[in-house]
């Protein structure tokens, strides 16, 4: 069984990535977000619901993933 990935619009790379090579791109899918590797776009992408994406962004902003 092959599952089709939903259409994604507005792919963009973070402005904080500048010229870095380890970047991801984010796009809109339905009411959520899609994320893919900038260097390997052919590998596909994963999606998150709006609630999942909001929780992830809030965790980043709070410093939860800071080393």
C-alpha cells in the first residue's frame, strides 16, 4: 500500500539558518506544518498537526532543547 503525502505550500527555510548546511524547511499542510531536510528534499517530509506544531515551537522558545 502506498500512501500519498498531502500537498504542502509555502516551503521556507528559517532566516536563522543563513548559510548553514544543516537546515530544515517548514511548509503549510492543512491546518498543520510539514518539515523536510533542505539537503535531501527527495527523502520526503513529516507532518504535525497545528497543536503538535504549536507545542514544539513553544518548547523551543522556552529553551527546552538547548544543550
